[in-house]
C-alpha cells in the first residue's frame, strides 16, 4: 500500500492511509489478531456479519425497486479555492 505525501502534509497523508487500510479491512484483521477468538465466538461473529450483509443487500434492492425511499445525498462542503498572492491588483 502506498500513499503520496504532498507539500509535506503528513496529516492528510495519514488520513488517506487510514481510510485505505479501513477499506481493505486491515484494521479489522489487526484487531482480530490481538487476542484469541474462540471457535464459537468466531461462528457467531461470522453469522452476524452474514446477516448484516444480507440485510444491506435486501435494503439496497428494495431501494432500487422503489419500495423504500432512496437515501438523501450527502451535502459536501464546497472546496475553498486557493488564494493566489502573486495576482496583481489594479487601482486604475
């Protein structure tokens, strides 16, 4: 996994790295390896994950079929434009 650091902005690169690791499931895997998980707990967790996935799939299908309302689109704040200090201002 590779993350580029732009303009020595380590904080942003760390955020991107964490997001990538979360998408890949690395953080969940690390957490699972911290302690022993009994086989019965593993079965229970995997069953709960399967139920969660199937419910999500059914909800998405119902939304596509029009039985449930579509989720509201998230409003994203407008990105600020970079200020250019080298721009000359005319006073004429």
